DNA sequence: TATTAGTGTAACATATAAATTACATAAAGG
DNA sequence: CCTTTATGTAATTTATATGTTACACTAATA
C-alpha cells in the first residue's frame, strides 16, 4: 500500500502530529499509513487530501500491477 | 459518503454481484457502498476503480464542503 | 550532558468494515 | 403462475483500522 502521503505532508510543511491533528487521527496512524503498513478508510484518505491540498489520485493512486489485462486508463 | 460507483458500474455493464466478484467482496458490500452507507478501505476503492476503469478522483472524490478554512473538520 | 522534537513500533482495547446468512421486493421470462 | 435475476436490508460474526499507552532511537539545541 504505497502512497505519497509523506511527500505531500512535507511539501505543506506539516509534522506527522500536525497532520494527524488536522485530520483527526493519532500520529501513529499517520506513521503507519506513510510506511505503507496499512489500508486507510476512504474518509481518512479524503481528509488527508484536504489537509495537504491534493487529490486522491495525486496522493493515493496506484497503477494496477501487471497480470491484469489492462484496458488503458487515461 | 456519496460516490459514483453505481454510475461507473452501470457504464461498464456490471451487476453488483459481478463487480463484487471482480473485486473480491460480497454483493452486500457493493450495495452498501453505492448507497453511501459506509466508508470503504482504500484498497477496495482501488479495486473498484480498476474494475470500472476509472480513477479514484473520478469515482470517489468529494469536494471539501465550505468551511474549508482548515479549522475543525469533523 | 540532558532535553526536546520528530519519528518508528509494539501490545492491547475499541470501533467499524466486511463476511455470512437470511429474508424481502420487483421485474423479466418460461 | 413460477422461477430466476438484480437489488435492498437486517442480524450476527469476524477481520482489521484506529486509539491508547508506552518505549525506543536520532538529531538538534540549550
């Protein structure tokens, strides 16, 4: 579950704790998400996007890994 | 938690059951998500996007409602 | 030193996503 | 009619996201 939360967070100059407070979770949750060690809820993803001023695609999109017949995606 | 899953699903001509099988959940889970009655995991959102050939932003993005001056959200 | 800020992580508890089973309705087709 | 398909939903269980508390380490700084 890799993502760009850490990059996006640093770009808006927030610590894990500050981001956590902004989106209403604990610092540990942000840490685990950044490390890719789990699978946040859509609601939390959206809150993070709002906090770092990016969209879901920018922060959380992951290309489908090969092994799936790809019908091209934009 | 509104979204465009139903529209996207119909556009690619899948039933709830077919979509559920494709993404590896039950029909009930798809039904509840379409009804906006809960808050799927990022992983499931991505699977749904792959299945309907759209991106997270296209299916799950919700604009921040006004009061967006990053004070208290929630 | 030592003290603080920022981060990683582990154990346990709680909240909730998701599965399972079941029943209901409506529509389409035999 | 009857059966099947598609869908909504409720109750209960299971899996896991998230909270809480705690301890660790590094880097900077007094």
